[in-house]
């Protein structure tokens, strides 16, 4: 049985990961579309910036978020003074950190799916009088749906496990920013926390494996549905 503190950490992790994926999905689709379909000056730089969270230490990403979105930062200060939104040391900030760390995984999966779409089908729809928006909504989007599903679930699993960016940007506040990873860290630092830490580790492992399994299963189902359609 989990203690109330462990249940709060689990619930908070699920909430943070869900918000992170839901809020970053539209931008991920746009960026994947931009990188897959257009050539423009600075494309290589944009691609590199998108994938930076995969190669930089998470603590560095957390530091950048702290500088940009802290209450004294250029973006965080404006949000706080204009709308009263404070991201640092808050649940919303934890979701932002998780979104930034998982964003490249989502973009990559969607981009690969988009590059696999037969552009001849899009051209045929255009010759039949469909607008660009109609082609995207009725031809391109359904064909890239397996990549969107896979990207969302893998990003969700990655958001669940983020540690470095989260603890650097929003701290380790019980009930507010203490996700599963941070709770495990706290428990390993306490004299009698080994058993509780092991429980949370097993839960994290189960959630990650389940997310990967569901991702593959849903992607196959969607591909079969599209094939029948």
C-alpha cells in the first residue's frame, strides 16, 4: 500500500505528464510539419534547437528555464506582472519542464510519420478541388496519426521520468512539484526510505513499460484501421 505522500506524488506525476503532452502537441505537429515539408534558411539550426534537450544535461535545461521563466526572467517576469502567472516552484512549471524535455521525442515521431505520407495522395486531393486545409485534415493528418499516437505516449513516459530539469526549475516541494522521480530521490536520502523508494521505482517501471506497450499497440491498431479505410 502506498502512503498518502506517495499517492500524491503519483497523482502529481500523471497530471504533470498529461498537461505537458496536451499543451505541447499542437506545437509539435507544427514544428514537425515545418521541418518535414519546408526548406528555409536556418532549418538546421531550428532542428538542432528542437533536439537540444536530448543531448544537453537536464540540469542545463532546467537552468535555462529558470533564467527565462523565473519571476525576474524576461518571459517569467512578463507573465507574472501581466497575468499573475508564476511558473517557478509551481505545478505549472513542472509541466513546462516536462514538456520541454519530452518535446523532441514527440516531434521526431510525428516528423517520421509525416515523411512517410505519400505526397501523391495529397496532390490527388488538391486536383479534386480540396483546399490545403482540407488535404491536411482529411488526408495528411489521418495518415500521420500512428506517429502522433506513438509520439504522445513516448513523450508521456519521458515526462513521467524527468528529474534534472524539474528539480532545477521548480524544486522538490511535496504536494506541489514533487513528482515520482523527485519523491524517489527524497526517499533515498532518508534513513528509512528504502522500501518506499523501491515501491515508487516499481511503479515508475510499470508505468514506463505500459506506456511503451500501449504506444506500439495503438500504432498498430491505427495502421490497420487506415489500411482498411
